[in-house]
């Protein structure tokens, strides 16, 4: 509105560098006006060329910028060569440029016009062609203009003429020259003396300072491949460095503060505040010495124990042994109380935590000072009973090594419930192929030490181990044979495979050599299992010749082995049989070391001897030594000076038999004589001695002496006419 009033009043336009009084200066508005007139100029030039108006591009006339009649008149005048009169200045005509002091530095305008490459003439100071709209390629220079450029005096004021007024465009230059708030316009056919600033297409062209978007051409793909290859090489180097560099010690890892791992680019420490408080409690527990500290920490443990998670419970109980002060706190009642609080939470523990907890409790129970605490004994027994029931319900979830550790803990405290071990045997039979040979060997050793044997499990283990004997260590081979010998479980294929492996390793100089004691035990177990392997027996005797000293138990094994070979394989054994004086020395050593082989209570053995004495005529002796050097529990001799009797009685007890796990009920479980006991009885029978066996459990059930005589007479009747 202000501009319209000034135009109507015929006022002169304000100087370029000034602003309209009362109106704030707005640079953004000026810039928008420049863009608008630049677009208008391009549109007008295209219309002029389309109508073939010729050259001249006079913008004077009565019409507006889009008046077709005015454009037609301009075209006709240009065709006839009629010169247009100079335009009169108004508020819409370009004003004189501001003084130099107000104009920022920029490219100097041209003093004269010229002709564009397309043939269209242009005025002085023009940068873009009015016909094609492209940047001017000045091939022809126009004579310099006489107009004043940048003069200090303002241009003369003229009243606007309707005929001369035409389309106007902003006098504000796009290259940064100063201009007033009221924009000035210029005619398209301005006089040569009137300079015109450069016209830009800022709204249509890409800014020069804007970076170009990268294109996925061959170069960029090559750069991507090089970057990927570099990442791969760096990763390989980092992995190689990680393999060489040892991990930080556990203490250093524990000392790292939360968040430090995240700062270093790795995972953040997942521990919570409760975890740090628990670690602090464990540290104070292990360092407590004074009675006040021990009492305070003991109470704190009892208070916080129910809030511990299963892993913390297993950890704190496992580290309790290192706290010497807490072990004797309240005369061991702290341990008993912990056992009591663990009982109802057994289902919360994983198999690994359960294994750790069971091993810890077994270690506590084995200590002598715990035996003096009746409260601890009560709760520890309750714990193992509950643990056996919980473990039986999820045996298939335990790993092989966890199963072996739990069984070892139960065995160490004397736990021997038949149903529990029967369920363990069935679970192991179903998964025996998932065991490693060493783990399966350890399981068989644990069961044999408990004098328990499951026939299907031992047979399946023997078949499995026959194919993987090369994976067994020397101690594992000895363990396997010892387990089978103790249970009296004969398996010729396993014995042959293990014997061949022992001989092969002994001949291989690079393989670890077997000790002479190991060879003696292996050969003895083969005799117990009634398996003859001449190469191994020869290897054993050759090792004994090279050994200056040998243990006493090994010599006992050698003598019993000699008795078996001499009785069962006399012809083959004769070729490498030791000299007679060596055999005599072995026998003397055996008689000296085996003076009393008591396999039952002394009272029961004397009771059997007294009943036998009432049935036969002759001298009855207990713990009698036969002519071959072996001992029997009771023997009836014709003469007191006789060496061998006409009746020999052996007593079976819990230490001479093995229980079969094939039946779930212990009352119906079969009792199998131990392998070594069966071998000695076999030797006595090979030497022509008459032998009967009395079971301790059956004898204990007989109350009356008449029943005992009747029971013993029935056994002796199987020997023939010994009672006549």
C-alpha cells in the first residue's frame, strides 16, 4: 500500500541503500522479489520468442507483462526498426545505484551490451540471455554506455506515463548489491545508458555449495569392496591377537566397575547392586577372624540366605569351607541351619548348581568335627534323602560328568539306597552312547565300589568301549577291568580288546609305558574274569624281571595269578612259568601277608564252626589255611595235623557279594559273589577241596540250634558222604 500511494503521488523512489520510513527493512522479502522477477523474465522471454516478435525485446507499452496486444506492438516496432523513447522513471523503474561506499564488492558490470551466441542482443550489465535464458557468452562487445553507474546523485524524477509503463522487475541485484525496501522495476527495452544488474535463476538452479550425492558407479563399488576387505583383515588380526593374548585374571575382571566394559566397546557388566553386595559379603565372610565379626556375619548370612538366588546359595555354601571362623560358629549349628533352609529349595537348582551343592554337603559330612554335631548329622541325612528323590525325578537332565560327581558324593557319605542306584543305572543305560569313554569308565567304577551291578549297563558299556579302547588312558583300562572283575561280570570281547591294546602300547616305544604294578593288576583281573591272554602274561613277567622292587599287593596278585594259570592253563603256562624257588618265595610272602581273611563277624564264624562240629567227627578249625596257601572260614579235618580238610565252609556277607540292580526292590535283588572271592573258591575246587557256602543273612534268620543244624546238614548233603 505504501508503494501504491507513493506512485500515485508521483514521489521519487527512495535511494537503493535506504528503506521506506515507518517500514522495517526485510531482506527476505527483497530476496523473494528478486526470485519472482527472475522467473517472470524467463517466462516473458520465452513468450516473445514463441510469437517471433524479432529482436529488440522492448518492454514498454500500455499493457501488462502478459498483454498479447502490447507484445504484438513491440514485435512490429522491432521489425520496422523504430527506436523506443527512453522510459520515464517512476517508483517501478530502476533507481540509480547506491554510492560505492554502500555497495558490497562484487563483479563489475559491463559498460556496453553485446550479442548472445544465439544471436539475441543483450543490454549492458546483463548476465543471462532474454531469448534462450542461458548465461551469456559474450562474443561481441557493445559500445560503452554513457550512463552513470554507481553515481552519488539520485536520478531525475519523472511522472509515470501509461504508455511508457510496462512490465517491471526488481532493481535489487542477485549478486548482493544493496537495495531499498521499496523494489524498483525496469523496462525490457531500457535505454543503453541505463545499467541493469545481473539476473539469476536462484530458485531454479542447484546451489553451488550443495554437495553432490554419490553415485553407485564402479568407483564407489570398488571403494566399498576395499572397505569390506579392510574390515575383514582387521577382524582376522583382532582375532589372532585375542587368541594369543591371555584373558584377564578373574580377580581383575571382578574389580572392573559397572559400565567400564561398555566404555571400552564391549558388553556392559550385567551385575546388579545385589550382586555386588553379595560379593562383598563373601569377602567379609572369608576374612572374618574375631568372634564379633564371625557372629555378625553368621547372623547376616542366616537373615539374607532366603533371599539369595540358587547360584548365590551354591556359591556361598561352596566358599564356606574357606571361612575357618564360621565353620565352628555355634558348634557347627550354622552348617546345620543352612542344610535345613536348602531342603525345600532343591527344585530351584539347575543340574550344575545341584551338583555343586551335593559335593559341598558331602565334603562337610566327611569332616570329623561334623560327626560330633548331632543336629548337623540329622539335617545332612535329610538332605541326601531329599536330594536322591529330586535327582531321580530328573536324571535325564544331568550331564554325564554331573551324574558322576553326584554319585561320587552319595557314595562318599555311605548312601546306598537300592532304588536310587537302580534308577541311575537305567538312565545311564539309555544314554550310555552319549558318555565319553572316560566318563563311562568312571560311572562303572563308582557302581562297582558300591558293590552294585546292572547286567544290561555293563554289557552295553563293554560293547561301547570295545570300539573306543584307543581313547582310554592306562588308568582307565585298569579301572574298567577292575570294575568288571569286582562285579564278576565276564565279557571275553572286552577283555581281548583291552589286552591287545595294552600289548600294542607296550611295544610302541613312543607310547607311555605301563608300570609293572599296573601290568600285575591287569593280568590278575583277566584271571578273575577267566580270560587267558598269553602275550599279556608274558609281558607282565618280563616287566617283573626288569623291576628291582615291587609293591606287596602286586606280589599277592602275582601269586594268585600263578595259582589260576597253574590250575586252568597248565600246559600253556609251563612255557613261561617262573622258577620254583620264585614260586616258593611268592607263597611265603602270601602266607605272611594274608594271615586272616575275615569275611564275616567272628561270632558268626564261631557259631557255624560249633554247629559243624556237632555234625561231623574230626577237628574243626576257623580261618584255616589250605595247602595252596588260600584261607577258608571253617574247615573240618580228619586229623589235626592234616593240611586240607574234608569239609570247607565259606561265609558270604555284605563284603563278599555284589547286589544286582536288575530288580527295583532290594528284597528281590540277586546277590552275586565278588569276582576275587569267586576266583579263590574256583582255585580251591580245582585243587580237589570240597566247599560249601553259607549266607550270613540266612544264618542270622535261624534262631534255634536245631534249625541251624538242619540248614547246615542240607548244604553238606550236596558234598556226598561227608557226614557218614
